C-alpha cells in the first residue's frame, strides 16, 4: 500500500516529536543538562504551534513546555531565554500578570531585550498602565 507523502506541517510535527524524544534521551543520560531542557521546551512550544495549525489541541505541548521552563528556572534563575519563552506562553494563554512578570525578569537580566520590551509595553498599554 503506497503511503501519501506527508504535508510540510505533518513533517514538521514528526521532526519536532523526534527532537523532543532526543532531548528526553539526553536528559535521561544527563539530568543536569540545562541546555537540553531549554531546547526541549523550545521544541515543545513549536510543536504546540504546529498542533494548533493542524487542528489539534496544543494544550499538552504547552503545558510540557512550561514544565521544562519552570525546571530550567528552578535550577538557574539567570536563564533569561526561559523567562522570555515562558512569558510568551503566558501571553498566548491570556495570563497578563504572569507574562508581564516574566518579561520584566528578562529585562532585569538583559536590559534592552527588544522582544520582551515590546510585548511588555503592549500589555501595559492594553491594561492602561
């Protein structure tokens, strides 16, 4: 039976799932490998985006990404990238207070970070602050 070729979206989802599994294997071998934990969170966030585009529930991937980001920050609260992505997740979820807190953390660690500064300003403007 001939298989139909994967769409680019399906291929991206397959590759992201494989990457997440690979990062999981790396973490099983070396649980303290924070870069792998952060990279897995990024891959989970991207998988959630593709899940949503495919009409699937992005919730599990988003929750898993947040767990990874929380774990990174529990071990190293100076990882500004984790605050940025966690802020983006909160922003998408409509949790303005959490998003603002994470964007502010980014700016404390990386003053002038354009992504955090722009979103924080937009959220504060929308809230009338």
